[in-house]
């Protein structure tokens, strides 16, 4: 072979044979330059689709079904491209539609009380007020701005209180479609038409409450509270149009209902005992106390 030489030495001794020692020397001279070309085009495509469906019972009664579908596609061709698509759909399952409550002659007032009305500061009503058998105390006298009836300690107010008792019993006796957790704070929630039962106390504390009529002008909300109810300072009950304050009912069986300072409340409050307003609290609705009094402190109450 050109460019290659080989030398072999084989020693031999008498009576013995020794393995040969081989020495090789090789040389190679290329006649053409070496060339190496490597081309790599990796392609990796992964597509995954996951669908998750969750059904929650909001405060134990309104069903919300949420479906999440996520699609991820990854393609690697020298670069990496990721596409993510997510779809979230939430559907509220409404309760059975409710009829309104007939207040009869109690609807002639925005305040109706059994043991009297106490006022301090410039309070106003638009819709009249009445009390029987006890009368009005405090100063100044509540100003009625809309020409409503003012009946203090008379037979007209007595008749209205009889109608109020009938309305209270009818409202408290409505079959409920949802149960709130004991001592629930429903602030920060959005609720839909129906009857909500609270076995303990009820609070609107952490945030405002939204009542969503789902576009139904005749939607009715009823809250049946076994304990007391309190709307904390500067909290609001918000009605989404076309919901009417006259179709929202709060039945409070406990020792009191409190509307704290500068809160904004909507609906017909029927408290078995007393209703107390903090400074500057407003109510679009009615404040009815079956066995107790109504206390005002520079408040505005407007008929719904």
C-alpha cells in the first residue's frame, strides 16, 4: 500500500515459542479535502384540549355551572410558538318565579310602627307614616315631602297594622328555594330572583349586594331571616334594572333590623321587632315594625 511500511521481528529460542511482536506504522495522505454538512430541522407539534365543568350552588341555592375549555398548541421549528385559548361560560339557574305580596292599606305608609317613631335630626319621608297605639317622639317632627298620610295613634294606622300582620305572615310563609349559610354575609354577591332563607343572622358587610332581575320587570326577591339583620356603614343594596324596590321583601324575625350610617337600602322591610337607622342612612322602600319602634337619625325614606 503506497505510503505504508511494515516491519516484523520474530525471535525464536530452542524448545520455546514466543508470540511474535508486531510493530505497525501507518500513514495516510488524503488526496481531497474533507467536507461535513449537517442539516437538522426538528418539528414538534403538541395539541392538548382540556374541558372542565364545575357546578356550584351559590349560597346553597342558585346553581352556577361553569365550563372551561382550554386548547394549547405548541410547535417547535427552530423557534417555539404557543397558542392558548380559554372559554368560560357561567349560567345561573333561576328559582321558581314568585308573586308580589299584597300590603293592602299598609302600602299607604313608608313607616308603620307599633310602639312609636323616634326621630333626631332632619329626617324626611315621601309616602307618609303611621303608628299605633304609641305615638311620635323626638325632635324635629319628620317632614313628609310628598303629601302622604300622617296617622299617629289613630284607627287608620291601627287598620294598616292589621294588614301588615297579614302581609308579614304571608311573606314569612313562602316556601324557600335556597338556603343561606348561618349568619351569612351576602355582601359582594350577585343574587337572582327567588326566596332566600337564613336560619341565623343576615349581614351585608364585606361589600355591596347586587340583586339581578335578569331583565324581568316583575322579578320578586324575598329574604326570610330568623335572626336579626344588619346593613353595615356605607354599604349598598344595588338593584339592576328593571327590578323594582317594591318587589324586594325583607322579613326579619329577630330582635332588630339595623341600617348603619350612610348605607343605602332598597325594599320592604317587615321586622317583627324594631328598625334602627344610623346617621344619613337612606331607604327606598318601607320600614314596618310589627311589635317595636322605628328610630330615625337624619334619614330619608322614599316610597318604592
